[in-house]
């Protein structure tokens, strides 16, 4: 009689559902243990409920968009890349579409369709799903030697649940996510499991998160969105990020896709990863990146010439949104009522510099409640990149956000979850004890 390999997947999010599918495809008996009342709770709210499942970029661009430990992902990405994910979802009954920036979404614009596709495929494979069930800890035992050879490592034997019961298994895949959006159940359980198993957890911090700034004038611009601007993040006098895109002013500072990407590089230089309070850190916004300073100066000269008898505050409608004009006038140091023909060359040049380098002093970031992902996690040095298996405990695997991996916005983080989950599930064809 053929022995059945039992696999437990802790967490029913993106990585967990994919890991369960891949493990079931090897012929294993698979159980997902999910503490929420349904699968994919965080997935449901991603992309404002539309779910940016992946990105259509080539692999070179994918690796360029991974901020932490990109080389670790070679095997995972090439084993199950974005095209494989898109093909899988389409065949599972969730047609997709491509939008700006090669972002891939379900054709319906509903994240629920992605989750429904996984639920159908899990049911088809006979995967057991335990909802409202919380894992308390991992069960570890002495490793059974293969061919009388043992490296002395412990091995996984199952998990204990919060109700006191025990589930036995040869393999356990930890897919518990991070700390972002704690309301969805992301409370860092996986980090505790990893530490208890002897793993190192790299410093944790909110990732893809808005900035808190010192300048009070940001509040006057609350709700204003600026498209096609450039941002430069400067820390300790060094440029650590430069990007182009959309920025949103808030009551506490700035947000939007451009800022979220910049936050991925915040605090890395001095080792205080994502620290909420940092030393000298500035964000400079170029409001007119399509023009260099000379071109912008010539543009201002033309505007001044056409409006030479008007007041400075009244001739900026062609340059900025109405809400931004009073702030730019105040920051320029030029009197609002000053006639344009009275503005000198130095004042004009200083105004050009302000437009090209609008300064924001960074105080820190917002918390996990507003973070899209968690930076830091289980050290990838202690995980086999070819299998996602623990190097410390036999039969233990990690996948998704619980690992020390993070990327920019655009579907790249979800692809990390799909790829690592698939590889972990596929790799659980090891020793069979139960």
C-alpha cells in the first residue's frame, strides 16, 4: 500500500493557497490551517479590492524590482514565474487583463474571483481546509536518519492548535504573512514559529508605507494628487532612491505609489531598516521633471512676459493645480501681490529651484495598519532557495511574506508569494512518517 505524505500549510493567503495546490499535485494529503473565517482575507483587499496578481514584466525587470535578497528568488521565479501564474489562473477560470505599468488584474476587477479560482482548485484536489483554527506552535522531534545517516537536525512532526489538539504531519509550510494589515490576521505568528525552531528573524518594519513629514503646509494640500512627478530620497547626503509617478498629500505627509516605492529604500543605509524616526532624511519632489532648469526658466520668462502687469499669485494657474498655488507662493518667498515685472532674475531662479526640488523633511513612516507589506522576516540564509526548506529543521518550509523578501508595488510582492509558495509545496515530497 502506497504511503501518503501529509502536508500542513499554516495560513490560507496567497502563498498558502498556492503551496497547498502544488503540494496536492505531488499526491500528498494536504491541510490548510487558517485562523480567519475564510481564505484569502488580505488578498481580498489588495489593489483596493481589484487584486494586482502579478506583473507582466520580463524576469530581468522582476529582479530589478525586488528590493531585498533578489538572488534568493532565482529558483522560485524560474520554477513558477509570472507567465506560469497567469496561465494557471486563466485555466482556473479567472481571466486576466494588463494595465498601465504591466500590472495584471482579474478581468472582472474583483479580487474575489482570484480567491474563488483557488477555492475551486483546492476542492478539486481534495485539500482539507480548517477555518477559524489557530496554530499555537510547531511540534519538533528527533530526525529519523536516512540510510543510517543523520545530520543531527530536528525534524517537524506536526503542530499544536490553540484548542490543545495536535495534528501530525511529515511536512509543515509556514505561510503566515507578516505584520501589515493586522486586521486581516497578520499578527506575526510565523516569526514566533521560526524563532522557536531556531531561525533568525531579520528586523521587521512597515514596508510600502506612507511617509510622515515635518512641514505643516502638507496639511493644506491634503487630498491633492500629483501625477508624473519625480521624487528623490536623500539620506545622510546620499541619494538612495529616485522614481517617477504619482504622489498624494495627506494630513500627516505624503503617500501614493511613488512614495510607497521610496519607502522600500528608507532607512537601509544606516541599518535602521524602516525606522520610524531617523536621522537626516529628505524627500525632494520635482514638480516638472519633463523640463530641465533652463527650460523651466524660459517657460517662466514667457509666462512673466505675457502677464507682466499682473500679481505673482495670479499667474501660476498654468503651472500648478489651484490648491498648490498658495503653498508655492508662500515657499517662494516672493510677495503674493508683487507685480511680475518687478520679480528679479535671482527670485525667478530660486523659484525654478523650488519647483524642481520641493523639499520634505521625513520624520518616519506610518505603521503596519497602513503598510502594504512587512520588511524583514525569516533569514533567507537559513532557507534552501531551491526548495524553501528550512536548513535547521527537516520537513519545515517557509513561503511568502514571512520571509525576508520585499519588492516595489506593481504585483511583484504577490508574485513572490505565488512563486515561493509553489516551490515549497512542490518540494514536500520528502520523508514520509505519517
